[in-house]
C-alpha cells in the first residue's frame, strides 16, 4: 500500500480536497455562465480596451477628494 495515502486517509485531510474541488467547480461554472450570457456589445468593449488611446489614467485618492 501507499503510506502517504494511508496517512491522508486516516487524518481526514480528504475533506480539504473535496472543498477545493467544489470551490473550483463553482468558480468555473460562474465564469462560463457569465461568458455565455454576456451581451455582444460588452464583449466588443472588453476586446477593445487594451487598444484604446483615449483611456483616462486612474487618479489617486488625494486627487479625487480635492
């Protein structure tokens, strides 16, 4: 037998692997759902973002308050 598998099985660490799998499936499912339900105009805008030259650079918090 595999001693590492025996240690993990006896210590109950398999719960963490199952939780990680569930969290991954939730994240993957939400990303796929968001992509499949997005409007074409939203996707076109996101595709042009790196190429736009008239993007205003973000300002610091101090400049926003004054």
